[in-house]
C-alpha cells in the first residue's frame, strides 16, 4: 500500500519538474530569438553631423526624404491643429496611439472621426490593447456602428502570448496620405491645456508635409497589416507627394530580427557623432551601459551635453525616475548636466545635436522603448527646426532644478537602495 502511494505521488511531481524544465527551455529559446548584440559606439568619425544624413538614415534602415515641412506645436495647441486637418480629410484617416482614456478629448476625437466617416472618408484607428484599456465602451461602440475600423494591437489572446509584452507605443496620424502627425500626446484629458500645472502635461508634436509622409504611412501599415492582414493601396493612401519645405527627414521605426531596433541605433548614433552640443528632453531616461559610455566620450571630446527629465514628484511614474537616479551620479561625474522639470509631467521625447539635426517622436530613452515597444522617431536635418527645439529647452529650464554632483552623492541610504532595486527592473518599467 505504501509503495502504491509513493508511486502515485511521483507521477505528478515528475510531470511538474518536466513542465518546469520545458518552460525554462522555452523562455531561453524565445530570449535567444529576440537577443542581439548591443551597438558598438566606438565610432571614429570626424565628419560634421550635417554631412552624415546618409549614415544616420541608412544605419536605422530609413531613407532621407528631401523637401519637407516640419511644424512644431506645443501642448494642447497640437490637438487644435490635428482636428483642423481631420475636418478637411476627403479620402482616408489613419490614426495610431498608445494611451486612450474616457473623457473630453475622447469624445471630441470620436465625434470628429465619425463625422468624416459619415462623409465617406475611410477611417482606420489602431490602439494598443493595454494602453487603451480605459477607452469607454460607448466610444468603441459608436466608432464601430459608424463604420470606423477600430483595431486593438496585441490583445489578451492566447495566440499573442509570445508578443504580449510588445506594446504599440507609437503616436502618429496620416490624413489623405498627405498630412502626417507625430507626437508624444495621448488621448487623455491631461494633454489638453497649456501645461499650466500638475494636472496637465508638457508635450510637443509636429505636423509633417512633403515626401516623408510616405514613410510615415508605411509605419502605420506595418502594424495594421500585422493585426488585420489588410493591405491598403492607391492614391488615397500613397499619393504623389511634392516638395513642401527645406527640411530633410528620415523615419526610424523598424525592429529587425536579431539587430538593435532602429530607434536605439538612432539615439546612440546621434550621441556618438555629435561634436558641439546635445540637448535631450525625455520623461523616462534610463540609458544602458553603452549609452553611458557614449555620453562620457561625448563630454571628453568637448560636447556640451544637457538632459532634462521630470522630477520624481512631477512624473506620472516616480519609480522610473528613482530607477534613473541609479545612473545619474555616473552621468554627473562624467560632466553631463541634468535638469529636473518640476512644473508638471514633462513628456516630450526630443534630441538635438550640434544645432543642425533633431529627433522627435514617441520613444523614451529606456530599455522598454529602445528594445521592446514599437516606436517612431523623425530625424530632421533643419537648423531652423533644431533652433525651435533648443528654444523650448531653454524656456523649460526656467522650471527646472539642476542636479549637482555633491548634493546627489549625499542622498540618503534609503534613496540609494530604492534607486538600485528599481533599476533592476529597468527593462519592464
């Protein structure tokens, strides 16, 4: 009898061990597929950044489009312009975003999209399933009844279990294949207004016209085809585009198998080839070891590097700011100047280099954005646009506290311990 009981228990125990081993093997297998070598940032290049457009675009698997116009809009003003363009749409509206919550902005957007759909415009809306979990049922129902194609990216389905952690963090729109928008703005009411207090968000977005809109449309199509299988073609979505301005633009968005994602290469390249000054505004700034070394080398060759992030009290995710503090001491020791924006959540994701090149879009400077999320960044060769972003930086400095190395070193033991513990989870924050 005892022998029977022992045998009976050993079968499920053995099965559990086998299942555990299989799970470990599967995790290692999936990790090995997604893993890649970090980019080598020891770049020996004396060419000025203004002449490196083929390199930056080529290494991020993009194309430089000449003759574009890039217009910058701050805070809630971005939505005023966005809705003006929606109202003028005659053929197609493509919209992709991450966060979407019930509120005034949601109702305004739904009304605008339905009005155009009823006028015969084809409307496609792609939202991240997790980021849009707070979309109201009424909004989804009204869009569906009106004939708007609403799709949720990577929902909680068993078939998507292998990519469930991969989120669509892009914020973009393409109207009639001719007008493009890229921003950090979300469909949440705190993005309205003018960043006047802690109840509102500081953010930037751009309107893009010219040949580069084709590349923006292609970025939208990438996830749309993945989620729906639908291929859209014709002049309503890819019309002939003519010169609209003097800015040269390329777009970084791809995540090639086994290689660093384009947005990661773009950020790291810019830091590695800058020769005069770098200005970064980013809400979640957790550079990896390679980037930390690149910043140190930039300062060594005489680059004035300044970074602006929200303070932990103004951030919507203070745990991320604490995790970031783990490497701030090293950055400060290496001569990087760091400013904490205290007025409200600073959410724009921008980088300017040498006053001639800029990047703006959806990507944070952390492992989740640079390794996992689907992101999009515009690279812009235009001195006037770079000057606009540098002016924004200087205006925002007035609402900042600059971190000093001596003071930062003196932060308490509890603060240091919290920084290190939270940084251990930097890839999923």
